[in-house]
């Protein structure tokens, strides 16, 4: 039931809003995600560890159907939550995509 609600919301928003100029896709191997989830020790979590692989498959399926919107893939495997080490390059890559 919750999935159907999210799906209806997504379809409604897709009709009302234009596609974004750019999609930034963060990617990290599933074992790294599992380790990070365990380290967070949250009392409430909306997804289970066993859902991560399914979510990855759904995300890849959705991304493959995007069409003309450019997608910037960002590897978030390294442990730098502030992204300071890649920020300059990231800003340049975004500028290049949006200005092309």
C-alpha cells in the first residue's frame, strides 16, 4: 500500500514538474552501504538492509529510462561525507554538463 502511494505521488509530480536539468546519481557498493547503515545505529530506519539490492535494481531501471536529461555519476565509495576532496572537480563537471 505504501509503495502504491509513493508511485501515485511520483506519477503526479512527473506530470506537474519539468524534468531536471541534471540528475546527480550517487553510487556506492552495497557492502559499503550495509557497513555505513550499521555504523549509524538509527532507532528508526525506513529501509531494511535486504532491501538495498532491490532498491539498486529499481534505481538502475529508472535511470535507464530517463531519456535526454544528463546524469552525473558520483562514486561515493570513499569515506568523505563532506566531499571536500572532490568538490572542485564536481563543480567543474556540473558546469560542463549544464553549459554543453
